[in-house]
C-alpha cells in the first residue's frame, strides 16, 4: 500500500522568467512537459538515501512524468577532478500525475515516503522558478530556507522575472529561490543593479 503524508505549503514564489525570450523558452519548456489533466497533481517523493536517480530512471521507464533538479559540480576522485550531476535537493524528487503514478514510484522499493501537497499552484510556480534557475547555467548552491531578507525581482538578463529573497554576501549579492514544500532553497549570485524590490 502506498503511504502518503501531508506535505507543507509555505510562501510561494511567483511565476518565473516570462518577460524575455530566453526566460520564456525555459518557462514554456517546463509548461509543455508538465501540463496535464485536472486529475494530475504534484507529489513529493522522499527517496531512500542516494536513490534519487534510480527512482527517476524507473519512472522514466514507466513514462511517469517527474522532475529531478540536477546541478553539475566538480568532484575529486583520486587525482582526477570530474564533473558530476548531483540532485539539487538530496533525497527528493517530484512526480506529476495521479495516484497510479505514486503506485509506480512506491513499487520501486526505493521511496521512503510520498508527500501530498495541498497548494498545487504554489508548488508548480516554485518548481518552474527552480527549473529556470537550474537550466540557465548559473552557479547554484543549496541552502536551508531562510526567513529574513527583502523580496526582489530580477529585472534584466536571462532570469528576468524570477523572484526571490535577496541576501548580502561577502563579495556582493545573492538571491534565493524557495522550494518551501521542502523547507529549502537554491541561491544564485546576482548583480545588485539587476534587482528591483517587490515589497
């Protein structure tokens, strides 16, 4: 039997990157892949340790729509430095579908928990924003969700329209884009001149 747990909602991140050609392409690609019927919804899969890619592969095999954000990182193996694609949110991936999609994921025996998300509009907007950030090729880092800071919008460049919370860093400014259902966020380095306040 599939075990489904109630997930969080939190504050949302408004729609991302719709005002420029590059940003619109990233956003429309996400919409094309994840648009579906009214019965389709987002689910959060909490996988067993280091099983994110295995679950994603199984879902791909069964043609279950899913989103596993990956970031490319440099790692040292012996004397060699190699590029590896790592899950942006370790232990989590997202499924778009109905209850049968959850059944398929659960049968992999690699899923520890399935989280039901009530606010579907919010998680869709947040994942769309994260998709834009990841696909932009900008350097990203994973941080626990932060509570303080001013909400801003990027007003120029390929990420124009993406909203988040701006933070002061040692060498400039950073913005984090939230995935509140996981209580986590991603951050990107940003030129202060490219930001405008929204609150």
